[in-house]
């Protein structure tokens, strides 16, 4: 998870506007995670099998939320009463969409996944980098 979050933070730093940081972070998370099937299995399949209360999983989720929290607090429109919980929600949606990508007979494209997350959390369809 550390390598993934490093990549996400780097993508966010390369964008200037908060919404672009959010979108680029989501895109990098999906792309980097999906580059290595072992990474996908460890982060999104084995972690669930180990149980949602595992200390390592909780720590990884906290780190993910901290990375996205920095962007969420800058998004226009005061999107969340609790930006940390908002960021955890982002991970929950990403987790389910990545599992769908793994299990689907015809997996959705990365851009469709990014667009779905953006639509859910920013309230509009935007996938172009």
C-alpha cells in the first residue's frame, strides 16, 4: 500500500486544482494497483479475507484517508462534514469497483471506473485528464 500511496500523492502534487488532484489521485490509484495482479489480490482480495478489523488493514486505510484528506479539504463546496470519513468512503467505492473489475466477464475500463468515482464524489461526470 505504501508504494501505491506514494504514486497517488505524486499524481496529486502534479495537478494544481483540487478537483484535478482528486481525479488524478483516483486514476493513479486504479492504474498503479491494476499494473500488478499480486498487488490487487493483496490489497483488495486477501485484505478482506483477513478480516476488516486487522490492524495492518486499518493502518493502510488511515494512510489512504490521510492522503485524500489533504485534497478533500480543498475541494469547492464543503463536500463533507468530516473529510476523513469522506476519504474513507472514496476507498470503499474504489475497493468495490476494483473487485468488479477483477470479477467481471467484461471488465470496465479504467476511465469508466475513474468517471464513476468522480461522479459519485464530485457530483459530475469528468474523466478527461
